[in-house]
């Protein structure tokens, strides 16, 4: 491929996609050099020279119930962005996760002759198979992060490349717990419990109180404990702090932070984690965990109608079994969550079994992801030119 300046449209709709997009941009520039990137992205992509035309936070909406209140604005952004892209005609479009937003945009690009790649598979293995047909109509190529996803797309006739997960590349295979505790200035000789209540405001809305009260109950059983709570944004940090005050639990031995989730997971003995990417991070840091999730009743009712896997946490999906306890929706009460954490802490065999499987996952997912993804992207461009 010649070194002409390539223009790439990209959309990432949340913090995890921003990180993936940034890694991919860096690898593409390392492979090809002269490239321009624009669309919607966050601060990490911006550090790589990405130009965002709309705030990424506008797309960071979780679940059907929350989507209804923002649907008009989100669709307006998609229409305006599609118009910009079709006028600018980039050489390629890459949608990073956020399939609800990106697949429709990708279909418009593909129909207009602009190759469309989707990076991070929607949960087709958890939902009914109609999603695969929608994806096949919308994209020229899929980049998937989990090995069980590749044969699903091949069977459906969708070009696909398994690239592994970038977190497996950046997280050390043997995390240094003492160094992480020193970096966060956590008290020595204490049981350290990491609590990750979610990355979005909508998640904190449904889980902050439960996590605060779970910590209180846990401390009643194990006094020599310190909690560490990393939050993704200042807004979610403020929401958790407000939950501490509203539940009159400001006396909890707790370090509340903006950022530093990796250090918190590396430092922790056990963790309580909201379902999502953070569960994979906990697994890669070899931290035994309990998974919790609560959301709006409307979203939960719709999910229950469509979901057919018996579990939702990524570690359990990778394991093909309920390796990690999951407490969802009405099950995720402070009493039940505290009991699950206490049971896990007291069960050495259960902790050891989780950690052993987490090491297997790390080896499986460590694929030099950004470079593999960049090579696949450039391969799609090569195919366009031939």
C-alpha cells in the first residue's frame, strides 16, 4: 500500500471504546504513518490526534430505559455525523463497540461504497441470532476479541479476525499487589476489597446505594477491612460520595478515587464488580470477585425476554460455567452481596479456582491486539484497492 494520506472515520461511544480506539490509532499510525482520524471519540483517542465532532458522553447511555430519554438527540447526532462522513468520504469507517449506534452508521457507509469495520462484537452469543444477519448487512469485516466469537461469524459468512483483547496485553500477567497498595497509600495489614460500581451515571444510579450498604454489612463481619472504589468520571465519583452521605456511611474505611481502577484491582484481595468490562479487568488482575448488576426495571424486563445465556459476566462466559458468583437485579441486595463476598473470602478453594482460570484467560486473550487489528484494517483497505 502506498503512503498516501489515509482518512479514517471512527466512532467510540464510551470509555472502553475510547481506549480501544486509541490503541488501534497508535498501531495504524505505526504501520502506515500518514493517517487522519475523525468522528466521535474520547480523550485517549484525542491524545493520538483524533478529531471528535461530537462529545462522546452523548452516546454513553446504558440500557433501554435510559435510551428512551436520549433517543432523539442520539439519532440526530447519527444523522449529522453520517451526512458529514458521506460528504467527506473517508477511505474507511471503523465503529468501535456501541453497536446500537454504530451498526446503522456502518450500513450507510457500506452502502455508499466506504468499507465498514466493526471492532468488538455485540453479544450475539448471548442474544437471539437475528443480530448476526443485521451485522452481515452492515459491515465488511468484524474484529472480535474473544475466540468463541470467530466461528459464529464465519458460519454466518461475515469476514472476521480474532484479535484478542488489548487489556490482556497491557495488564501484567503477574500483578504486583504490594506495589499497587503502596502507590494508592492503602493501609498495610488490612483486607483490601475493591468495589467497582460501574462506569456510567445510569449504573451508579442503580448500584451506588447497594454497594455502600454492602460494604457496611461486610465490615460488620470483618472489621479489619479497607475498601477502595475507583470511579471512571468525576460525575460518577460524586454520585458514589453522595450515596455515602445519604446512607450515613461516611465512617466506612474507604478510599474513593477518580481513575486508578487497575491499581485498585491489583491491590485488592477480592472485588465486587458491576457486570461489564471491569469483570474482565478483575480476571486479568487475578482478583477473585463477585459480579453484581442492577438496572432500570424496563431494561431488565426486556433483557430477560431476550437473553438466553445462563450468565452475563465475561469471566463466566469465557469459562463456559458459573465460575464467578453473579447476583443480578433483585438478587443484588446488600445482604446477598455481602454474604457472597464473605463466602468467597472464606473459601480458599473457590478463590484458587477462580485465579487458576483467570491465568488461562490471560494467556488466551494476549494476542498483541492493536497490531493484529491494525493489520486486519489495512488488509481491508488493500482489498478495496485491488
